[in-house]
């Protein structure tokens, strides 16, 4: 693996694109019309979401390099493709670009971006070892792009955006708990207090399924709170069925290998859910 490829993998581009896209979704939800979205602010918002997510991934891999040497030895740092100091320098450059884009949007966005970055660094350096509270910190970072998009578009957090952010928070918390099952062996060696380490994979799988199902239960609320596009229904149905199926599969088999598959599947359902949100608001 060459240096450019290692740095690209360090960023986790799929996650970065999803976070950038979530900012645009937040803007679309807030304005409720494609034609009234401030596209310049949305573009800056996409750049901020993409770059800060990439920076956070690099910082995470830097602090997780010893754990990854056990759990994921092929990742860029433990494999030797990227040196630890190079990862930090890369993260700093990505952070600067992201914050400049936030500054070019508006001051409220800059403040929100800084808060999001501080939350993630707090998770990586301290919160990760706390287990469930650490999972909550990560999920806040996942939900913030929706809020950020609303602020970029309207200088305020619109109520419907708050609902969608809550659904994203719950879904991602379930995914973080599932990731804890995947990483249980390495986490135990580092004295991490994840649910899987403290209470076992079976209880962790039940907790993850509970968060997935809570998100599913909230997903019909847009239909009750106001008019939404027809396209919201089939898309949210796909996401909901995916989360329900993932919950059942995880409860039946909470092995590390299956939890890894479920973790990746849930990422797809989260992406479909984002599409459902934006289709419901502006379709």
C-alpha cells in the first residue's frame, strides 16, 4: 500500500461523503425546497462535514493504533503505510480546511464546527474508554451535520431537523455498540468499558437492537407532524426493514464476524434513511 492510498484509507471516504451529504440533507430539510437551498453555504457545509470527518478518522486511528494492531492489523497505521506522526499532521491539515469552510459559511457554523470537533476529540482521548457515554458522543457527531446544515441554510435549527437528528443519533448509537462487539478482543486488552467488554456480546447485541428499533419507532413521526412527499414512505420503509432485519440477525448471532457484517449493513440503512428524509421534505 502506497502513502496516498494509506492516507485515503485513513480518511474513510465513504463516511466522509455521508457526513458531507448529511449537511446538505439538513439544509434541504430546513428549507423544505430544493430551489431555496443556499447552495454556496451548502457546498461549504459539505466541505466542512467531509474534512472534519476525515480529520476525526485520522485522529481516531492515531489513538487506536495499538488496539488496531490486534483488531485491525491491516489498517494504515498498524500496517506501516502511514506513520503515527503523519496521521496527526494530516488530521491537522484536514481540520484547518474544514474550519475555513465553516468560517466562510457563517459564524454560527464556525462555532458549531468547533464544538463538533471538540466533542470528537474528547471521545477519542477520554470518552472512548467510558463505553456507552462514548457511544453517545460519537452519535452526537453523526447527528450534528444535520443540525449544521439547518444552521447553514437558515441560521437556526428547525424542529423537523431536530427530529431527524434524533433518529440518526439512535441509529448510530446502535451501530457503535455493534462495533464494540467487533472490537471486544482488542478493547478488553486496553481496558475499554464498552458494553461488550463489561457485560458480554449477548447483552451488547440486545442493547444495539434496542437503539435500532427505537429509531424505527420514531421514523413515522414526520407523517404525523406534517405533510411529506410520497417518496418518504418507500424509502423510510426500506431503512426501517433493514434495521429490523439487522436487529434480528444480530440477536441470533452476535459473533464478531456477524457483528462486523451487521455494522456495515447498518451504514447502508443509514444512507437510505438520509435519502428518505430529504425526499420527504423536498420531493
